[in-house]
């Protein structure tokens, strides 16, 4: 999938694939708890409220982790990171836009599941299951578009990356401008993209801005501790 013409910086297809399985494993306990709730709580209204909360966990996890760290647990273990195409850390707004493409089906699934529960059904019973209707085909279409957009880009940018203005790179490396797919790429940390602003300081390793209180630089992975409120690089 990551062919010879793709720069090593962007050869992340299989890492992202396996990162998805890691994140699914992270959420396995929540799924088990949901199954227990649906089988043991007698109140349909309480089960519907829980189902709404449970259904929001994974989208919320994706948005928060990408917006705050640029990585989910799976991506961190597989050493890939989502950044802005300029090389700056991903913003929370971009993280929301990146996930927004999946939210319509997530909302439809939530509504269909609540309807089933309030009618006395159980999503985990072998009998009547959630009826998603025609929108059930939506995820398959989106998946196909994601694959096509990923394989059609030399930076392996999926459809949600195009929407959010993001790109997935190997951890510790960020793309250097210009950022179009035909531009040459160097697998090195670039020069500082801008000077630090209020609430930021310059990384001692690469010079890029780092939020005060952050444990590491998103550009070069330099770790920091703080003494008397001042950042100190960790070796």
C-alpha cells in the first residue's frame, strides 16, 4: 500500500491500520460494560441514556486525543502522528473536522439504537437488531472513498485529512513546506515555523513553539520537565 513513490515520512498506511485495532482493543471493556448494562438494567429509559453516553465515547476519544496530542493510544504505540499540513500541531477544531465525516452515521446509529431499546429490544440479543435502514450503506461508501483518497495521494492523506487540512506522519517527523503532493520532502525536522506566542516557549531542540505545560514538543518529541515554572529539557 505504501509504494516506492511515497516518501518514508508518509508511509503510514499499515501503521494506521493496526492502530485502529489497538484503539478497538482499548474500548473493548466499554463494549463489555455496555453489553452488561443492556442485559441487566430493567429500565428501558436508563438503558437508552446509557447507550447515548456509550455511543459518544469513541467519537469523543478520537476528537480529544487527536486535538490534544495528535495521537490516539493506537497511533502512539504504532509511532504515527496527525499534524497540520504546515507541520504545526493539530488544533481541536481540526480534530473535530477530521471526525465530522463519520458523525452523521454515528448520530443515525445512536437514534436507531435508542428506538430499538425504547421498544423493548436489546442491541445484543440474537432477535430483532438495530435497523439502520438505507443509511447503513453510508459507511461502506465512505470507506471506499477513504481508501481511494489515501492511495491517490503521495502523502497518504485520507478524505478526512483533506477535510481537516491534516496529514499523518511518522512520529518525530513533520512535513516541510510546500505541502502539495508533488513537492519534494526531506525526512528532517524543519526550521521553526514561527516564533513562540503568549503561553508558549521555543523548543530547545528544534526551536518550534511549545505550549507552556506540555510534556513534549509535538515537532521533535523533545521531552520537558518544569522547575519553578520554567521548562527544562529532559535527555
